[in-house]
C-alpha cells in the first residue's frame, strides 16, 4: 500500500507538536501545542495503531506520560510523581479547583521529576526517568512498574549526573528478541539486559583497537572504558548486535552489542555532539551533528551547520551542508532531536533549540527548513501512515 502521510512527532519545552506532510514529504502543517504545555522530552508512536505517547514533566508538574489514541486530537495524562503544583493546590482550594486537582496519591510519590525517554518494544512500553531509572508498562501506559534489576545494579550508587542531571535518555530494543534491551544513562554509560530486564550488564569497555587514547577530559575514555556520558545510541539493522553511540567525547561503534567499543571519531570536526542516526536498511550508513563542545558554546563548528555522514561504518566521514545555514549559526541539536523515515531514499529530520526543523528527502544531500519558531525542540520522532 502506498505511503499516505508522514508525521514528525516533536517534543518541546512548551508541549508536544505534530508536523504533518504528504507522501512526497512536502506541504508541512504544524499542529499543537498539546499536553497542556508540559515540557515534553520524548514522543513515540505505535506504528500499527497510531497511538501516541509523550513523556515529560518537571519540577512544576511532576513526571507523567500523556497518551493519544486519535492522532493527537485528544490527550490523557498518567501522572506518576508530584510537582510544585501539588504543593500549591494542597494549600489553595481555589487553585486546586482551577486545575481539577485531587489529593489522590501518585504511584511513585516524589521519586523522580521527569520522564526523559520512551520506547515501545514487543508490546511493552518503557520509560526512562530523571533521576535515572527504567519503568515498564504492560497496558499501554496506564500503569507502570519500576524495572528493579537496573535500579539495583551494583554500580547504581556510583552513577554521576551529566550536565542535564542523571537521566536515562536512550532505550534501544532488538526487534527479533523481546528479552534484549539496551539503555543509555548520563553519566553512567550503556547497560544491557538479555533476560527481559531481570539482570543488567554494564557495557562500556574499550576494544583492543588502536586509537582509544586516554584524556584528561572528565567525560573521556579512561580505565579501559568509554566515557560514561553517552549522549545517544542506535542499533543498526540486521541480525547482529551492531550499535553506534554518540558520546560526550567522540563517536563509537560496537559490533558485539556494547561489550566493546571502537572509536570512529577520526575525520570529524569535533569530538562532541548529541544525536546519532542509522540508516534503516544499511548498517554502515550513519549520520551525526557535530558541535564544537564544552566551554566553546555547543554550536556548529565555525558557526556553519552541517550533518556529517559515513557510508562505511565510521571509517570515513563527509559533511552535508546544502540548504543549511553557513553563517552565524549558533543552534544546538539535542540528543533526541534527530530521526529518519524508512522511505527510499531515506528522509532525515532534525530540530534545533532555536525552534526550527530541517528535513532532507535525499539522505542528507540537501536540506530544507520546514518549520521555524517552535519552542526549544527536545525530541524528534517519525510516524508513517499507510
């Protein structure tokens, strides 16, 4: 059946937005904001039913997951923890009435402040929190349980927060095996389970390849491990366990499910960036968005935007700039703000902290700004309708 439409799911600091286009990846229309203006860190969709989930919250609202079963027309929230609004409402009946507040206990009290990431795998909906823990729902997000095997990992007491706090920001599944899952935590690294979450292995070991030098940077490799501040991670297509990781201090590839990591940063203009994106059919084609790093501003090197692409698994890289701003460009592309569709050729999409979305319908060769002036964009995902 022909593709009928494509929807970009956009999480921002001021709610969720949907940017919808036609089968030719044009005629883009913006709808939103949704989710009562909550900060929305991540939105995912069930490609079969079209159900949407948006995770977010913060100090004001507490943490929650919003759900829409009608393509974003209406949303309902499952609140998970308390926020300042609960304190205010408890002492102010008028305010409580305005927000329809009740004193019904929330399932996780004040254990975490935000939902940072979501992942749907084999019928289970997962959520990563701040501070870092993993939740799982078997009923489409209505009720949640903590994945205790990860929270009780022997290293948990030593996990250090990154600049954005101690967050579980990346959830990666294996389409062929419901027991396998990887997560990325800043700044604790990569963890993997092969028994459905009962037990977890920390997987940050450097490979034996040359080029994995030590560094004085706090997020850099040391003691035989990659930097623990993983920024984003994606699994490559195919039957193997090929993973790619954008780290605080470089880009890395693992051919063995994270058990060892090779540095593939060589040829890039910087060691710093947030998102990473892998081709849906070609395991050796990868895209990243380099930034100039800590203490410099975290904007594109030389203030000229580019997406960098490798077609050989990170052995070589080349820049793709056509249509992107080449002067006075100071935006940041955050860790979950890049995605791709599954068409041929592949479409790529990224959002900026200045509220723009750029799209390419030819695998990054040419780019177009398809919307601007949104709030700070925190995440970008795709839902393709047939």
